C-alpha cells in the first residue's frame, strides 16, 4: 500500500481539485465515513495541521487533511514532523499537500510515493477552444470560435474557473442555443466576479498611468470585500501566488530561458499569461516583486493579529503600496495622490 500522503501541484486548479475530491471519495467509500479539514499555509503552519491527523475522530472512521501552500514547507523541523507522522500513520488518516507551484522542496517530495504525486499543467493554447466547445456540447449547447476567444480573454484559464463562469449560460439560455460573442459580453463581461487574479491583472496594466490603475484596483478591492467571498485570507494568498509567478518570470528572463519549452514547463503555457506577466514585469522589477511578497506576508500577519477592525484600511493601504510605491513602505505623504 502507498503511504497515506499525496502531493498535487501546478496551476490547473480544476483538475487538481478533482484529484483531491477523488481521494476523499475513495476514503469515504472504503471506510464508510470521513472527516475532512482544509488548511492554508498563510494562516496555519504544517505542524498544527498534523495535529488533526494525530487525533482520531469520534464520529468518522477516516480523517483527511488538505494543506494548501505546500511550496512554503521548507523548514527541516516541519518536514521531519511529517516524516515522523508517516512512520506511524494508518491508512485511515490521509494528508493531501496542494501547491499552485510546479514543484516543492525536494525533501518533502521524497516523502510522497511517486504514484501519489501529480502535476496539473495549464492547458496548452491549442486545447482551450476544443475544451470549451466540448464542455458546452456535453451540456446541450454550441458555441462559436469568437465566443470561445472572448471567454478565454475574460476568464482565468483553468478548468475550475471556466466551468464556474460557463455554467451561467446553462441557467440563462434554453438547451440547444448557440452562444455568441454578444451573449458572452452580456453574461460575463458585465457580471464578472472579481478575485485576487482580476485585481492583480488590473494592477499590472503597465500601459495605464498609476493613478488610473490605483483607482481601478481599489474599486475591485471594494467589490471583493462586498462579495460573499470577502475574507482577506484567500485574497492575500491569491496575490502572493501571482507575485511568486512574477518572480519566476523575472528569474527566467534573467537566465535567458525565454524559449517556448522553458516557459511552458514553468507554468507560462498560454499566450494570455505570457502577455500578462510581461506587462507586470514592466510595472515591478525583481527587487520590487520580492518586496511586495514581503509586504503581503506582513499585512496578512497584521490583519490576523489586529482582528477585523482594521482589515479594510490595511488592505487599501496594501494596494496603494503595491501600485503607487512598488512595494515600499508608506513613510511620507505624497501631494496629489488619492487618500
């Protein structure tokens, strides 16, 4: 039997989430009941998450812990604790490590059997339109190529986001309808849900002046805070992921690894992502990108220590620091900037 630990990595969130769900279903089917817990590295350290696996449930026969942000597990003591748990773990307790990155610390990866490790790559360009057409067809609809291109321009290119946005058409239109560009504009462009990824994209529009980018970014932040998913935890985690990718883009550029293969193997398969991060690299240098990552971690800690009272103020100040100050701390009031 394989060790009860899995590592699912890579930017294709949809297929990655399906793999996590499949492991949970298998556990539930085998043991009859399952308690599942989900943790994020930005708010819970690995050793604290392991406690749940050491504690046998009084209500379920099996326990599953999903730990998001596995790429941050690098300390020897954390990896040793996971190894120690594995030495005595039974098959009814399972740890699923999840990462948006392509790879994690090599010592951590060695703890996971090869058959339990899987990377989920972003779809290549030539797969995206066929995937969309097939998805609409399976649900009783058709869609033209121009409408597919419009969706891919508006929606984050992973299957989870695409399924979520495209499902709107199935609720609005009658089965058998053909979806056009006009339908996409009406249903997605004007009703698009904002997220950390749309916020990053707005901040990274290098062709626009800083005041305009700042105003747009603060508007998106306000929409996110008023939505059902208003927590700062996934917002900051999403932005941190984007800036980690930007750091990777800078490092590839510095190393001269700009060929198609190098970009694809480092998670930049689509033309859209390459255009986005090329623009972002003109907004923030490598040094500024590293400073912004530190800023995001600092704000996350401040929010968790100060409670919800200062959350909006801290988030707004964070956006101002990223866009207007390029990651530098706010020390001096600058005449002419929006408050």
